[in-house]
C-alpha cells in the first residue's frame, strides 16, 4: 500500500510503502448513482443533474451515513454496508493489489474522466474501461469517500491487518480516486486527498462539491 516504483508523482503522505492484509469484502461496481440515491432518499443533491446513471455528488459524510442507514433498514438481511477503508479502496483500485498506477493500467484516458478529457463535468458511470476486478471509475469522475480520517503520517501507524485510521481532532476524512477536475497525478491509485475537515467536536466543516461521491462495500 502506498506509492511504489510502479507509479510516479509520489507525495510524502503516500509513504512509507507498507504491506497490509484485508479480509474479504464486496464492492459496488460503480459509485452510487443519482438514480439509486433518489430511490432511497427521495431527493437529488447533485450539482450535475444529468441523469439517473450519473454519479451522485454534493453529499457529505453525514449524508452518506444516512443513506447507508436507510438502505440497510429496507432489508431483513444484515448486509454490513459501509464505506471502504483506505486499504480496501486501494486494494480494489489496483485490481486486487497489482502494481498499477491507475485502476486497470497506465492509460488514464481509457480508464477515467479527469481534467484532460471531462470537459469540466461528470459523466455517466461505467463509460470508461473497468479495472482487473471489473470495477468502473475507481479513478476520475468523482472522488470517493473512505472511512478513514486523514493524517499525513497515518501510514506509519497502520496495523498490518485491516488497518483503519480514525482521529477526529484537527483531522480530515480521506477521499480517493480523483475526479473530473483532477490532474493525472491526483487520479493515481495511490493519491490521497482531504474531504471533511473536523475541528473540536461538535463543530464540523463539510466539504461540499460537485466532484465528490461514494461507493459502498459490504462485508457480510
């Protein structure tokens, strides 16, 4: 996990390169769409209201938690729906931990909507090539929320098995993957960025943008 010799543009918060192990999980083939959000929540918060097959964005972490809670309540089966950890997200992005710069290879134009080809807007999900796990849009289109809170040195504090870094004081929630507005160096599988910024509880300053969405995982 982290920035190795198979990629470039490494930043300090992507190091040290370290080995982690994650338990089995399932992940959505795409990020949650506007149609799926409307079906569960009854509204559409997206800035780019271009169709049901476009990613939902303009959603905060608390919004996502409400979505997960309501979606889970609609089934009698306990699916264990949640956001991915950073370790799970990067493992999935790199096609199951392969040495990939981008999700599926090295040709970003074939794999992602980013600043060089997006025309400054979102696009319908699954219109670029998938990675080796048949996951779409792991890079580009919209950033994706993770469960971890951001810290520039969190990789030095990771446990080997199922690492999850949580520190809500003067920290930020991690978003991964880059978006339609990202330069290639920010759309790498290893790239990390900040989402919500936390002050001392209960103050929360939400990151609201038309370039941030999410996808779900389940572990049951």
